């Protein structure tokens, strides 16, 4: 996966992705009226998806009987055994593809194959005998992000770009080195955000990226994380 940016996307010594929601207080969203979208992942052959409370779209029937189905009461990481407290029941009119209340016993005690997000409807393929995450061709990278290096409300499921921090170049000046750093930005999906252990300390942001870009992401100095606009972006 490659991400290319022209020098016009650079601002001062830092970097700015057009349309992205920046990390610093001085930056303003470039896209107005666009709702931030938390994306999920789908992999051919796995029959499993990760669906967030915001990103999940239920195919509702115009008319028909409502059915009691299972929804995640809290986040469940991949590999953890599903317990009764992890689930709750909602009543919806939905097509096939979700787990009905009657099948509750078939999913309890089985492992989450992928990360499950609170508020999402449970699909049959999301549980099994073992975890299938990260998917083939992808890796998770944990980044120590310093204060101001990511939006304060950064959340799991958001599509982001990871860039190196400012190099101190003067305002309006774009060096060859700065342009090279911008090209080295890595796109991925946030799979975890851990608060700083002490005041002023870094947060740990875990991002799912293509395996070929994982080393590059891990080697970025003072990494910054910006949220990409939903338009025209696809989850890995």
C-alpha cells in the first residue's frame, strides 16, 4: 500500500492530509458536513466482519415481523471467549446475517474471530474455534503517540493516516526530506487506543496496516495520526 502526497499537502514543518481531521488544536477540519465514519473489515473466505456501532447499516425490511437478535454489550477483543455478559438483545426487522436470540447458546463459549465492537449486531461468522485476526496480509502496529499527535477522541474503527512528526522546518518551507517523509505516510485502521499512563505521557494507538508497510509505520519518528475523510476510502 502506498500513499502519495504533493508538496501542497505539507504545511510548515508538519504534514496535513487534505480533508483529514488533524491532531493539533490549530487545525480545523477541511471537510464540513461529512460525518466521521468508523469502518469495519471484511475478508473473503473468512465469513467474518467487524462492524462498529456507527458504521453498521442494518438492512431493514419495509414490512415484516421484528425479530429478537443479539448485539454486543461491550467490546470483545479477537480471541476472547464470548460470555453472557458480552451480549444483549434487541428487536429489529432484519434480513439474514445476524444471530437470533434462539441461537444464543451456539455462540456462547466460542472465541471472537475478529474484534467485536459494543453496539454492533453479532454475525454468525464472527465467532468460531479460534481467532482469525489480523487477516492475512495485514499486521498491527502499536505507536507511542505524544500529546497533540492524534485527535483526543480518536476511536477504534477509524481510518487514519500515520505520518512522521514535524521536523522543525520553517513555515512555508518544504524540503526534499520533508516531502519524502510525507510520501512515507501509512494508511490503516485503528484497532485500539490506550490512555497515557501518566499526565503528559504518550497514548498507545494500535493500527492495522498492510504487512508490507508495518515496518515503515513502526519506524516513523514522533508519529502523528490524522483521521481520513470517509469519501472514497475503503477499509482493508
